[in-house]
């Protein structure tokens, strides 16, 4: 059976690269919320949950604003259509 030795070596290097990136963000990313929680006298878990909830809330707000503006523009186009003569009614 034919095996691809280069493929396994690439997979191992990609796994180690991904592992290094993940550990970097775990070390330094969680440190921010832990430090902020220490300053505020809260649990780090609560600060992390707050950041998760606020990210969902801001996404929902932007999408809602987009739909509202689209609705108003469509309504404006329906109301203020330019008519060329009286007989276009």
C-alpha cells in the first residue's frame, strides 16, 4: 500500500503550530479577564461570560439596525416614487 510520509509530517507540524497558538491565547487572553476581575473584585468566569454576552448583543444590535434601515429605505421608495404625469396614478 502506498503511504504519504510527507503528509504525516505536515499534519504533525500543523498540530504543533495550532497547539502553540492555542496555548498562547489561553495564557495571554485569559490573563486579561483574570486581571480585570481582580481589579473589579469579581470572579473571572463572570467577566468572561459578560464579554461573551456583550459580543452577541452587539451583533444582534447591528443586524437589527440593518433591517430597520432597509425597511425605511424600501418604504421611502414606495412613497416617494416620481411620477411623470397625472395619468400614472
